[in-house]
C-alpha cells in the first residue's frame, strides 16, 4: 500500500512540474489506475480490521448465548445473544445483520456487514462485504449422580468423595462417599467396598462439582492404626481421642495424599473408560461424570502405576447446562 501511494505521489509531482505533452498524456492515463490501486489498499485494509473486530464480537456473542443454550431453548438463547450484541452496536458497521441458529446443543452466530469504501468508489465499488461465524457449547451439568463400586484392591485405605460448592459460598459439601477398607494383605490386598448413600444422589444447586480421593497408607480410617497378624489379616485399632496429641499417633489423624479432578497436578491419577487422563488439565464436567453415557472410572492411588486400585461406574442425570465451562467450537 505504501509503495503504491509513494509512486502515485511521485507521478503527480512530476506531472505538476513537467510541461511536456507526452509526459502529461501518459500521466493522465496512469493516474486513475494508480489512484485506484492505492485506494483499494486502504479500503481493503480497513475492511480487514473491521472483519477482525466483527469476529471478536461474534465469538463473544456465541459464548453469551451458549451459556444458557441446552439444545431445546433456542429462542431464549437468541434473545440473550441479541441483547448482548446490541451493546456492541457502536463498534460495528451500521448495516450488520445477524443470524442465530442451533446444531444439536451447539449455538451458532453468523454476522454479515458491508464496509463503505472511500477511493474505490472511483471504480463504482461502494462497499466491501465482510462476515464472521462463531459457535459455542456449554457442557451438560449433572443434576443427579449414581456411583456404583465395582472393584478395589491394595493395602491402603481410600475414600472417593462426591463434593459440591453451593452458590454464594466457598465451603465444600460432601454428598456421598465410596470407601475401601482393606481387610487382608493377601492377594495384593483385598477388603470391603461401601457406597454411602447408595443409588442416585441429588446434587441440588451448586457452582462446582468435584471428585476427590483421600488416601491413608497404613490401611485404616482417620483416628485408627492398622495391625497385621501372621495370616495377613488387617485390624484397625481406634485411638482414644485423649491420646490424639501423643507423638506415636501423630500420623494417624490426617490423610497421606489427596487426589482431585479439579487439580491439574493430579488429574493423571484418574482413568476414564480405560484411558489415563493427561496431567495439567482441568476437564469440563462431562468428561468426568458420565453425562453422555455411563463411564468406568479407575483411580491410581500412587503406590504403583502397573495397575489401578479403586474402580466404579458413574452415570449422571444431566438436564441443564454448565455456563462456567462454555467454550467456542468454531
């Protein structure tokens, strides 16, 4: 663009200083194309800037509508998105047109406009069309969860907890637990498996949903210590509360390790349908809680990666969207 403008400026300057008929005639012939070329560069640069801006607005609008879209309420999502888009009127061409549609549970936004030209009007090009498309989806939010124990093994005591955080609070509420209590160290460690409560658990209103596994390596719950006889049977001995502060019992009142689905540092301890989750990632809820279909979970407790240690299936009744995890898909 700068080169064209520089050439145009030089040509016009020579034309104004040269009185030769040939040069004046040639200059007259090329001035208009040069002016058009320079003007086209300016107009297309402006249109490109406007198109980038329109894309950012389309992305933001899709996310806003996607927050509430659950695959059935397109009219409500469209109303929300249009109200949001209206707030950007001053930052868009006045002739922008919008279209909002759905594809399954994906909310889509299409914006089109025409950017007025300046120098290109010489060639009767009065505007340059621009457009932007965006799509967003919010994962389904579990309303009820059913966790069914299938297997557990190892020498360590383990508790998998279903935890929620209620709106306007930061406190975590435990709604259900799956407890593995070793009873023998034979056969690589075997024991009892108890889910409490059993059946579907109503999650109620919440802003955060987490699975957590607490591990106590001596094989007994908090406030107890394990003894193992010659037959490798495990007995848990409850510590008198008045002895809690005695040094020999100091390690029995806290867990040795805690793994959480919302902790990127421990996300790789969970296996979903036989696949190990990557470390360093905080997954959307539906990745963990079986909204699309029941899932098989297995946790590695950290004692050895050759096999996992606690197993269960999990399924969810998912009837709402989770606006906290809405994301662009286009």
